[in-house]
C-alpha cells in the first residue's frame, strides 16, 4: 500500500515502516559515531519503542554492546492498516541488533500489569540471569491498577485556577490564546497513580524479589521540569505532582537497593517533540521557540543525542554520577541555561501567527512530529508500494 500521513489533531493515524526503519538506523549511526561506552551489559527498558525509551535501548545496545529486553504496548499491523510507529521501530531495532550479533527480545503488553512483569521476569531468568540497568520510560495516559483493578486516567491541568496563555496549532501555525480549567475532584490523585512512581517501584521490587538485579544495578526514570513559561500547566500542574512523586520514589528505591549497592535516579531531560508533549497546550509553541534558539547556539539535541550524553557523560563517565540538590541528573542543563531562557522569554512576548515563521522553528517542530511516525526521512521513497505487514520477530 501507499502509506501517507493521516492526521487527527496531535495524532497521526498511520506510520511508515521504512521511515521508522530509517529513524532507527539514523539513531544507531549517531551512537556508533560517538564511540563505545563502558556501561551496562544487560539492560531492561520499560517503554522501549519510542522517544527516550527507544533511544535508551539503542544507546545500550550500540553504545554499550548490551543485551536488551524491551517492554512496550504497541499495535501490530493488519492487512491494509499500519501498525503503531513503536511496532515498526522495534522491528527495525531488532533487525539491526541481530545483524550486529546483539541479543534483543521484546514483550508487547501492558507494563502496568502483573502478567507482563512476570513474563519479563521469566525471560530474564531464562536468557540473561540478571539485569545491570533498568530504564523506566512509560508515557501512558491510562493505568489499570494491578491490585485494585481500577482504571485511572491522568489529566494535564493546572492546579488552583484557570490558566491562560498562548499556544499554537502546529499544523496551521495559528497562534491563539488558550484557557485551561483547573483540576477538580480526584484529578491529582489519578494523575499521580498513572504517571507517578508507584509502578516503577513495583517493577524494581519484583525484579529484586526474584534476585534478578545484579550487584550495583542502576535504574533510571525520565522526568521534565521546563521553563517558567510552561510551569503552570506542567511542573506546577497535575503532571508536576506525578513527577514529584516519581522523584521521591527514586530515594525509596535506592534505599531498597542498598544491600546490593544499587541506585535509582531520575534524569531530567530536555523538551522534545513526542506524542505526549504534542498533546500539552502551550508546549508546542514553547518548543518551536526553544528549537530556534538552541539551534542558533548549536546546543540543540534530539532524543538520541540526549540519551547518548546521559550515558557517556553522566551514568558511565567513570566519575561519580553528578546530581543536583534534589538528587536528580540534569541533562536539561543546556535548555535551562540563562541565555537560552532569556531569549525564549523575549520571543514568547513577540509570538503571533504572523511573526512565528521568523522567530520560531515551527517547521522543525512539524518535521520532528512527522518523524515520530516514520515520515519525512531522506532516503525513503514514500511514493512506492510498501508492505505494512512487518513482524517483530522476537516478541515473547
């Protein structure tokens, strides 16, 4: 079939298998160009198929020569209907890993469930014995609690009062004001249950109880803080409460790993175009202005550049892992530098529909958004008939 992007709001309903393959190959080439990292050799990535999770799996495998197990929840293709992009990403990753002689297996299912945790435990026992590094990179808006059976839904809302600011429709470039009503009822609690640290802790407890964590094992979860421009809807909103919970959980996990010399970290990453961030009002405008500023300064990074730097300059630099006063790894340091934030704040005040093409990088935003679904890559002929029926060969 001829596969073209079909948009609905901040979602693309199609994905291109050859484009996703090219995306993975490009990331692998970048990691290999930066040289070997003396890091973990047996890695579990929970949320391994897109964004920071995919970048973590690629960096582990092609930077550290690690064996990897990836857990994700992706939609396989059916005749005449494409898979979700993470499915094609994972298929491409595993094909490249096989060529490189690297162990790579995957589990497709609900990572919040006890069943998928047990399935993962069984696979580690059978094939790897123990794990050196656990990356936790889930970004689901919904969680069915494995104990209570209750389904919780997260919300992206401010706390206390209505939030009004500029936003942009990144498809049309139209800048408008948007107002977001504050959270109510159980919104905060539900968001924390979905996006906070409880499931991360459950994973680590399950792995430790099964004696699957090697001495000195490390686990990392990803977070975001961001700018004062976005804090009302992000860091000081419902999602911020979940991130606070995630960061507190790192300390409790570290305590639980003391007897094996293990450590849990939260890595605060840069604002990037992801399916999740595209859904948050205000964020696309902020990112378009940020991209313009950081590209001009030569400090812009995508997911793979961020994670390669996390591994090579933080986790496995040969020195003690550098953290801030709250125990967090900061690879958002270039984004939040004073000169970048001052420039973005200035551009924000100037942002209108007419001005944005000159002062922002909306084209860069759109390009990265299309890339998420396998579109817009050089070297891919999007006009040819493409087989949508791609398998992920090593799914357990």
